């Protein structure tokens, strides 16, 4: 059995040249998450799993109720990505959550 949660609320944006480790605080759903995994990273324009390209290395880590995902990188301008993360809760239930990141052009002026 898996339980699903959406996180975080709001729009996340990142430029094509950035490398960002997103942090998910699951305190609202779970007090002691363990065994986190990034299961998929979908390019929402065509539904393809692009995890090998945009999150090529690393594993998520847990500190308290916060799950830090590996670096998200090499995004394509104008595309939106859905990162699906799972973890085990204190009652051995498997939780699934996701967040979305849109790749935008960041002006330096």
C-alpha cells in the first residue's frame, strides 16, 4: 500500500544552467521517513522518464523529516518536470510524493 502526497505547494522554477538539490519536508505526513528514492523524473511535455539525464547521480538523504534529493540539472528551457519521490514511513507504509519544476530563462540584468 502506498500513500500519496503532493509537495510543495506553488511553482518551482530553475534555469537550464542551474544545479539544484530540492528539499522536501514531509513532517506534515510522516515523523521519521527512511529509505528515500527518486523513482522517476518525467518530462511533462511527452511523459518520458529523463532521470538519467537530469538527475544522473546521487541518492536522496534524510535529516529529520527532510528529504534532500540529488542535484536536478541539465533541464531544457520551456519544459516542466515532475520529480517522483518515495520513502518508507514509521508504520512501514510506502509514501509517494512529487514536485514540479519548470525550466525558465533567467535574466542576469
